């Protein structure tokens, strides 16, 4: 999905996140339950199955080589238990909205924790969505639940009546999650702390009316995923006019992104794209016709985008794909617990 200029290059920290999806009527090639774990922007574990089938699988060499069978058996049981909870919860929510079982419905969960640059715990988060919309989220400060609509009040009432669910989630996010993140960071080492600079170029597309043209600034081959674009016209910031797409994986453990502006024909050289990234010693400025630029390690050409589950953290915005990645590189690009009542 395209978005307007809404970006922020944050100070780099480390995170452990789980993206989980349950589907009431999965179609061909779609699992009833999927859970994917990420350390920073690197997928390291994945489960596809249900409460009886499926196994947790390593997605990176560093987790495969450092954890044994006991770990994978335990993870598998955790994910299968989560699948059962999601199945029950999905049936409950369908009842809250008086929806039939004839149509397929989806419940999603996103939770995780962060480490700041000084290795101190950052923010933890836990939130859920239903059919692509916000549903309910944990407020750690008050140990209460924030709901998006009247239907979610039913879940809020059940969880707050228990009195321990929010406390258990908070304890996991602030303690156990942080312990596992530090453990995984030790396994991943340089694969997770690297900063590969982007290669950047600007290409030109004729406009439909024959007057304006589109200048598209493309950055690819970078890691981590945080990156910032700016367009300038003769020194003036015109970034509010640009069209910006979501950062996407390029299939080789790195990322790609582009931002475009519409400019009058003949004025292309008045515009400069400026890119900021952790792997760059200073912002990189590129004009149309200059060819790809990069400061740092040389990166391979752009390849076909392989979509993986992505969440834009605000509340929950989900994209899903049935395609699965293979472990094809050594530096690519968990004990989360699902409870649904």
C-alpha cells in the first residue's frame, strides 16, 4: 500500500516480535494457524499448522545451529496450544458480531519487546486485530485493555474479570521476552548488528497527461529496514508531495523501498532525492541520470519482492502471503504465548 510522507528514522534498537494469524476457513495453501518470529527484521522461526499438526521450523542458520530438539519440541507444543486458543477465540468473536461460519474470518496477534541501544529494556507491546481491523490492545501502564469497538468489549470484560491475564502478559513482555531477545542476539551476532548501506538510483516515468513526469527514487540492498527519504527542489524540501511505499524484503536478507514525486517535464534535474540510513556515513543525494549510488559495501541487483507478513505498528495492520522463504543465506534477514478466551 502506498502512503504519504509519514516516516521517522529512529535510533536503532533490537526487538523480538511475533506475528500470529488464525483463519476460520483457510483456503488452499493457507494454514489454519501461522506464527512467525522476528529478531529485528530477520525471520528466525515459523509455524504453520493447527492444534494437532505442524512443527516450529528454523528460518535462519544461527537459530538452527544453536538450539536442539528439546527447544523445537517445546516451541511446537507452544504454537499448537496457541492454535487451539486462537480457534476458540475466533469462534467467540464471530459470535460477538453475530457472524456466520459460512465466510472466512481472521484473528491476528502482534506482541514483542525491545532493547534500547544501551541494552536496557524498551517498550513491550501486545495487540490483536480481527478481519484486518484493530480489536484490542494491552495498556501495560494500567494493566487494562483498550478496545476498538463495542464487539471487543466482550473480550475486555472477560480478560479484566480474570485479573491475572494482563499481569502475566506484562511479566512476559518485561522479563522473559527480554531474556530470549538477548539470547537470540548472542546467537545472531554480526548477522543482526550489521548495517548494510542502500544502493540508490532515480528513474523517470512519463506522466499520463504528457506534461508532468514521475521521478522514482529507489533504495535497495539495505539493512536494517529503517530508512528515510526526502525530495528537494533547488534546496527546498518538497517531501510532503511524495508518494512513499512500505519497506519490503528483497528476498536476500536485505530490504528495498521507493519514493516518487511528480515534476514538470523539463525540470527533472532541479530535483534531488536524499536518503538517510544507519549504514551511510552521511545522507546520500541522487539526481535522475546519475546512475546508482552507494557508500559502503556493494550490493547485488534488485530482485523480485517476496512478501512476508509485515505489521505496521500503531495498532495492527496486516498483510499476508502464502509463500514461504528458504534459508538461502547465512546473514538473513521465543517464547511468546497466545491466550484467547
